[in-house]
C-alpha cells in the first residue's frame, strides 16, 4: 500500500495532468495553450468545485437577493449613476457580494489583511452594477517595483500605501455595456481614498507596533486572462486611470485548488511545520503561497510547480500626481487634488462607454435577471484529448465576450 506521502504526491501529479499541464526538459511546468479560453478551462474544475461546495448557500440566497439584479429593460444608459457601498461582514450585502463572486469564470479570492469590499449600485434604478474589492498587495511584484523605482528598504516601509484591486467587474446587463471599465475607473476616486483613510490611516504595524500613517497613493490590479481588454484604455477626460506596467512572471497558486491545499496543510501539520496556521491578519496574501511552497519542498517537488506559466498583465492606478515620489520617500504629502468623486467619474464613464455601447449593441435589453441564476450552477467538466473542457454557460450564452466574469483572484500574481 502507498504511504500517505506517496498518495499525496500521486494526487498532485494527477491533478496537474488533469488540468493539461506537462513538464519540459528542466522539470518545469508547461501550461496548455496560453489563450483566454484555455485559461478559463484551467479554472473550470476549481470553479465547479467551489460552486458545488456553495450549493446550499446559493440555493438559500439567490431567491432572497435576485431582485437586486437588473433586467436589461431596467437599465437606461443615459441615466446610469454609480454609487459605492462598503460591505461589512455578516450582512446581506456580504452575502450579495459572495453570490456575485461565485458567478465569476475565474474563482474570486477572499482577500487578505486590509480589505475594502464594495457593491456598486446604479442609483437610477436601485439595481446592482457589479462589485469591487481592494486588499493588501503581494510583497514581491517585479513590474510594480520597477515602475515605482524604490529600494527594498523603501518598499518595506511604504508598501502600506499600496492596495491591490483583486476583484473588479460588472454583472449583466451592465457588463454588456462595458460597465466593467466604468467600475475599474472608480478605483481612482476621492471616495476610495477617503474610505481608506478612515479605516486604515491610523492602524499600527503588526510587527513594528508603530502607527504607519498610511495614505493610499497606488492601487495595482492584474488581468485574470492574460492581456486585459477590460483594463485596456481606461482613460477619462484625457487622464489615464489605469496604466499598463508589464506582465507577471507566471508564478502563483491558482492551479492548487482548495481541497488539495487542505491536504498540503494537513501534511505540514503532521510534520509540525510553522506555516500551517500562519494566516492571521498581517501575514498578507503571501501566506498561502509560502505554505504551498513549503509543502512542495518537503515532498521533493521544489518551487518549480508554482511556476504555472500563465502571465497576467499588470496595471497601476495612481491616486496622486506624485505617487512614486511618495512611495520612494522623496515627498511626504501626496497631491490628490485632481481626484474626482464617484458621481463625477460615473458621468464621464457613462458618456465614454455606456451610451455609445448601447447604441451599437441594443440587444442588452433582452437580458433577464433569472439568467444570472444559471451562472451559479456547477457546469460539467469533462476530459477530452488530454484537456479539460468546461462547459461554461456564462460564456456560451453571452457569446461575444460581454460576460465572462471579469473578476480576478489575488492568487497567481
């Protein structure tokens, strides 16, 4: 009989093979074809498992919350007026946020450490436009660090002024009207900066115990599916709200699903490893990555299995005109007078994206909110010629790319 360690190794190899990964001559992972569809298929199994795990939650909450979603006929593009609502834990709003996250084609991360989670409402009709969430950034992100131009010491001291938008996206029918771009543009607003100041400006460092006097000046985000179409050309009034700064190196843990992660934790717990329960506030989004790396090392795989090869396009949203100077410590005060309110940005975005899109593609009016419930149903994942083919109803029914779940996970940066 196989030992528990040998069984775990076999489970890991079998899972990666099922996803379509192979190995090259150096023993490194080689991902299937790097296209948007192939990346969705890599996530299909994890999405199926997550929807299956949350079946009872969806069954209980969808009937209660479905009226917060719009029919196409409810949306008047010329009147759309976005409003942000901060989400508090253990509320119906947090249930609604969770419900939307389950519909994403790429499973949404819960976030780590500091978090600002939002529902985005259309005040013109009281319906939900989408969701957005900002949380602690990863410590090492080459493209961000090169863009800022800071030293290791400067980063260690001032990373507190940075967040990462780990969930951004619109729900149908707003997604058909480029509502994802509108929601992405709301990152660069006075409202976001003010919420951050009220919640985190006077918090103390976990290790230093000193007040950080944090001021939000930079929000990073990255695409889930290679090069981003939603984040591309997000500019209003001649100002770039999101600037592309490069691609990730293809490292991460999205290809390690929750059930396998629990087995890796159990393996480390058996060996009394310190990373097993190191997910307290302050440990940040690197904890899961460190835990998986530690388990892989102990199993003899090494870190190579964390290089999945799926590169993500990274964007920087600068909330100050002197963002990089503040992060490098050359300036103490951030200049943010140019920031607009959510209402002001919404007006610009409405004219820039929603109205023209509605004129070109008026078929958004045919959407019925009941169809959203179909996005919360586990879809069949089958094996065919060495590849997993997920029958993604969202993509199938909304051909043309209007709704493919533009949300992103903090994993795999």
